């Protein structure tokens, strides 16, 4: 572990998302989101049959949360605005002043304590009315997102200088419209996912342009997309595995980063999905082609790179699959696994491989040349124990590799918001897996918060800019 220190300008933070912490699901005029609907319609969609109706009760306990953030000592708090508090139906005529006031008070409360707000406009809680009209498969959702974003810029923009548009479009599309594990529960792994990606990117770009055309000159903030990615290593030193690892990266990270930072989908996706679609008898590629205007509209819509990074994968090539049901995994042609010596977590998709942080930061820096990166999520799943040494080990290892990337490789990482400030509703896992550095007692009516050992460790880190006790 590194005993060097982070640059003085580095910004330390923690992250949450509205549906995962707020509760108050129908209070003060809030409309139904697709996650409200999804969990209410069928409790079996979560492992423990629970939902986010109350969650951490942050809707009511926001003053207490601000005090916790202050006690932690971080200068940055990343949270999301709930679309259906602002526009309960997703349409402008449903405007809800109480929802706007709630967030204005909240950001003022943060600023009063010297904490910088970093606001996510969309963290998965689409208005259910829009979902019923096709949601992320309907191009007009991008326009609705633009209208909603404009209201948020108008009201919070005087106080907020760091924005992200859409959080983790890949996971929204893969789990919401592919496997069906997340809201809205559509299972269509070879077609809907690609349309979802298109609409999420259009929504992102629409909000980006509104901000830059109407607000940025006066408000002077930054806005970008937040992309989740893994670091992908070839499983063997064969040429085929090297190509597979790069293909894996293009089909995950490149799927979203290429349109924004380079222009258009990655060529390998255009080629492979196009070929298979033809053989499957489709008249057009299942990957919707962008028009030249759309390519220009999406390209360059970034002020920094928002990166969510948790885990790595070892990738091997698989031979061309038979033509049958359209399928993303056949389009991609790779198999993935964890390294045998990596530490597993209680979440099946997450293992600790600290070098992956350095590797991925370098990849993003060199391929997309973003100028500045914020690591907007990174964290570890446990059963919720207060003495969470495994989380300390994880954070220390990943941050140490981040520091190598900054000091030795010249990657400009401006800040880090760890996932998560506190235990919360973990989507389809319900409350069975915990990512917080602060514990929340979901059995107590007042959702008592307690610092875990990792929060105390992080407190020391954000105070000293250093990862070891000796500092
Ligand atoms: C995201 C993430 C978070 C999860 C975290 C742990 O979309 O930003 O999915 O909401 O809670 O990644 O799985």
C-alpha cells in the first residue's frame, strides 16, 4: 500500500441515489416511479420481498444525513434527484413545487456545512407514466428528460456546479430491458437493450446541450454521463483472448463511451451485431444506426469522465455461436470469470482485484482523453457487519492503485465518491447486501445510523490524504 499522499486538490466524497435511500415514496406530491411500480406490483422481484418505500428514510432525515457527511469529513456528496418529486407524471404540467423545494433546501444545507453537492439527474427512477409509454425504448423519453433537467438546472443550478445526467446506462439497459432483473422487468437481451442504449444516450446529450446552451455561461458548472465499467484482462496470452478482452471492453464501456467521446458506436459492435442480425433475418441491424446528425449531437457531450468502477474480469474468446435467438452474449463472443486469486464478495458480480482500478483508469485516460475523471462509484458488498475489515482492505487497495495512476501514470482523477455513504436498498437484492461505510438499522423505526470501521478508516484518509496509519 502506498504511503504517498493524494494531491491537495483531490476531492473526497461519498455517494447515494434517491430511490435507494429516500423513502417517502408518495409524500408531498411525489408521483410513482417505475421502481415504485415494479416492487409494488410483484414483491418477488427483490430477494427479501422488500422495497424502497421507506429505505433509509433520508427524505425525513436529511438534516441528520448532512451531519453524518460532515462528521465523515468529505467535501463532496453525490446524490440523485427523484424525477417524480419534480414532475410526478414526467410531464411539465405535473410540476410539483414541494419536490423542488425539498432539493433546494437540501443543497443549501450541504453548502452551509461546506459540502459540495454533485447531482445525478437520473438514477433509475423513471416516472411510471413515461414507462407505460415505452420508457427507455421510446425516443420521446429523451425530450421529457430534457424538460425535467431544465427545471432542475433552473432551480438548483445557482448552487450546484457538478452534474451527471444518466447513471450507468449499461446496467439500466442490461438489467431493465435485457435480463429483466431490474425495473421495468423487460426480458429481451438481443434487441431492447440496444434501443434502450440509444434513448439513454439521446437523453444524456439533450440534457447536456440544454445545460450548455442555457445555463453554463451563467452557472459555470460541469456535466457528464456516468459510465460503469470493469477492467478486462485476457485469460491467457493467446491472441484470441487479447482480442476478446478488448471486445469485452468495447461491448461494455465503449458501447456508451464511444458515442460520447469518439462518435458513433464502437466499430466492432456495428460489425458483429450487423452480421448476426442479417443472418438472423432482420432487415436492419438490431443495433440501431445513428444518423449523421445524431452522431454529432451525442459526440463531445462531456465535461469530465464519470466512472463507476467496482470489479475486473478475466476474458476468454468463445467461438461463433449458432444463429438462433438474438442475444447480446452471442453478439459479443466472450466468456468472463474472476481470477482464481481474487477475493470474492457476497455479491456474485463483485470480486476485489485492486490493480483493476489502475488499469481501467489508464484505459479510460488513454482511449477517451477526457481531461478529468471523477470516480463516481466504487465500493464493497458485505452482510452489514460493523467491523468490516474486508471493506477497508478493498478501499485501501483500490485507492492505492488510483494513487499510482495519478502520481505515476499522470491520470487526472479529480475526485472520488465512494459507494456508499450508508447501507441502502440494493435493487433486486433488497436489503440483503450492504455497501455502506455507515450502517443503517432497517429494523429500527428511526433507521439508526452507525459508523462502521471502514467509515473511521475513511475519515482518517480524507483528513490526511493518505492510505496508511502512519500519516
Ligand atoms: C449504480 C449502482 C448502485 C448500486 C451499486 C452496488 O447504478 O450506480 O448500481 O446503485 O447500489 O453499484 O451494486
